[in-house]
């Protein structure tokens, strides 16, 4: 097995460059490239646990070329941004990152929340997109109601009393991240009451994009947690029809995928993503 090799670079876009990391295969090359689009607004523990770093390197160990990047105004990418809006996806960021996979015969895109929305919006501009794994995807312009909020609050309370969390309060770095995560969750709690319910027009628009991908022969997999408020969207039309037709692969994991950065949840998500990439790889090997 080859040693880990990563290339750090800036993607040149008109408004500002985007920082990206290319993780090279550490096993015989599969010919499959994986594009990781992180969530624009997530709790600090996702990064604290180095989820995307570990996922990229795990995929590379299976022979895949992997690209991950920072959105405009976040991480190492310059720019100023007040917030991420699901109805304003960063299409150019996704397209620019995908160019780093030009040597691959097929590409699998992986997106979480805002990343899932942006990936889906950019899909028709990515050649050889053979798969899309959308984690906790949200219909743009939608907002979960109070019933779903209660599940998140319960999860928050359970997480707060874990022994590992209590010990973390004595570590300055961990305490800083916990406070940041807590502020984010409180803000999300109140935003849930201000956001509108999913409307038919936005559902139809997203469903058409999903169907367009499946019509191209791409594998499309949606991943939610059993407590995720966004899971209810799948019971609404036209998503229900797409799901019943078998065009969409839907995997429901235990717990709260949309709001939890726990290692247990992240490991489940990683396995689900790696299974989807492996399925695409097998289809090209046959």
C-alpha cells in the first residue's frame, strides 16, 4: 500500500479562490473519483472529529481519488459570508472542485445538508457523475416543525450528560468547541419556528433534479437519521413516488444525523457512503 499523499491547492474562481485538498489513492486505483461537499452550517464537532479528513483517507485506501474543499468565506477559503442559504447553492464551488477529478472515468458526489443542495444543483454540469450520496438533504425553502425539534432537544440533553462530554469541559479547546456547538443548536432551535414548511414548487424542483440524475443512470442514495426532521419530506409527493419506483435508494440510520456530530453517528454515515461508492465501483468493473 502506498503512503498517504495529499495535494493542497487553491481553485481559481472569479470572486475568490477556494482552498481544496486532493487525497490520492493509497491502493490500486479504481478509476473512481469522489467529491466531498461538506455542510455549510454544522456543529464544530464534525470538524473536531476530523470527519471529512478520515472519510477522504478511508476512500483513498480503497483506491479512489478524493477531493474536499472549503466553501467561499469558510475554512481556508477567503471571502466574507454571513450565512449559507439553501436556496442559494454554491454551484461554482462544486464545479471547480470537480475539475480536479478530470482523470477519473466516473465521479461520485457526496454532500451533507448545504453540500447536498449545492451538489444537486451543480449535477448537470459535472461530466461522468455516476453517483450522488445526499446526507440529510433539505428541500430549499423548507423548515421542520416543533414536533421534530423535540427529538433534537432530547438528543442534545442525552449528549450533554455523557461522561466523555463532561470530561471535555475541563479541556480548554474542547470547552470552546462545546460552547460553539451549543450556540449553534440554540440558534437552530429558534430558527425552526421561523422557517416555512416545504412548499410544493420547491419539492417538485428538487425531485426533478433527483429524477434527472437517475435517468442518466446515476446511483442516487439519500441518508437520514431516524430522528431527522427532514426525513418526513420523503413521505410527501413527488418524493414518495420516486422512492416507491425504486429510483432512489434511501437509508435510515439510528439516531440524529442532521444535528449530531457524535463519532458513532459519523461512523455509520461513513459506512453508508463507502457502500454507495463501492456499488458504483462494482458497476464500472463489471
